[in-house]
C-alpha cells in the first residue's frame, strides 16, 4: 500500500485552527485538538531503534503539536519530506502558535518500532517512507482474540513526553477502551482489567503533576467501528444485532464502571479477579483507588 504525503490537507487543518481560536473571545469557549496517539516502544535497545521511535512520535504527534506550540513542523519532518511538506509564512506561524487550549487523546494500542533506513534513498517516497521506520502492533499471547495488551506504563510515558516536549498543556483522554471479539462473553474481564489499569495510571499522572482534566471510556454501546466494523466491539453494553429491537445487555464492565463512578466499593470477587488477571506490563495493583483519592480532580465519563 502506498501512502502519499498528504500535501496541504493537515496543513490546512492546522491553519484553520487559528480561525476557530479567533472566535473564542466572542463565544467564551475552549478550543482544542484531538489526536490518535499510539504507544511506541523501540524493538531493541539499539540507538537506531530508539531514534526511529522518536521519529515516529515527531511524525505522528509533532506534526500537529509542534506548530501549535512552536509555530513550525519538527526539523526531522522538514528534512525527510523536503519540499513535499508545506511551510508556514511568518504570519501563519505566529497565528498558529498557541492556538489551542487543550489536547484530546485517543489511546488504544502499543507498537514496536524498528529502524528502516532503506526507505529514505527511494526516489518516489511517501509519508511512511519518510519516517524510515517500521511498526508492529503488540499483541497478547493469543493474537487471534484481538484483545489489546494492557500497557499503562507506556501510556504514562506518552503523557510525560508530551509535557516534556510541549509544556503541561491540559489533556483530556477522549477515547480509551478494550477491543474484544463481537459476541464474546458478557463477563468481559479483559475490558474490566483494561479500564482498571488505565484509570489507576491516571492517579499516578495526577500525582506527578500532569494536567489531565478528563477521561472518557470508549464506548458506551457496541458500535460500528471505523477499522473493524462489527467484527470487534468496545462497548460496556452488548447490542444484539439479531434482535429487531437491538436488545441491550450490560456487560460486567458496565457494572464495574458504574460502581467506580458512584464511588462504591467493588464486589470483592471482582476486585480479586481484576488483580489476578492484571497485566504485569508496568501495572502496579497496589496503587490507591482513584475513587477514594482523586474523585474530584478530573471528570470521568463514557462515550
């Protein structure tokens, strides 16, 4: 598959953000920008893979956040893409810089990154070749289930890197949820474990001073997903598509999440099972419960 560098498309999106920003004084609202963010881990400890991981972050996050923060694209993008990457005039740079009040994040997956320098000498390069790296999605031991590994440590690393690179901008987690096969069990332990781990990680984020303002679970109901259609689901509620009335049934995750939002103690069986099934990937189950320690610090909802 060839992916051309999207000349102008995202450039115009970034420029148009300023037009919205100029209306802020009239409407007294907040202007933000939403990004799909991936967890990125170097495949090896080599300098090449570590550098490739940073390049991916520059191309995926810096593509937008650098103009909003500094008024221009990352240097590595300008170097590798050359004249195919549009440029800002000084006036545009001044207008775009500082034109968002908050950053929205969608986070689901973590990828391994491997350096791939052979793509750079290509005569007809595209956006992916400019990055000169390859990514491979991290799976659980059973890749056939499409269940996403739980990597809250990677998630916290992303938030830390955003603060280091762009300052402590207010952040809303607009989408975060576990993918499970359609028509899987209503006792959706993978989703309970996933939500439990990431919400706990936000307690750590708040404790470290990260400016996280809100969290939204994806999703309230099983829905048609952009990339997988009805093959997988993210909902807290199951939707029976064979029923003409589309009957809804709450999953175990709906009970867990409802109790969390209400500040109720979890069923001891659920708590014990959650800790038993928790991923060992950077997850510390001894963290304090978010409802008990930070219930008024940020908003948590479902979409």
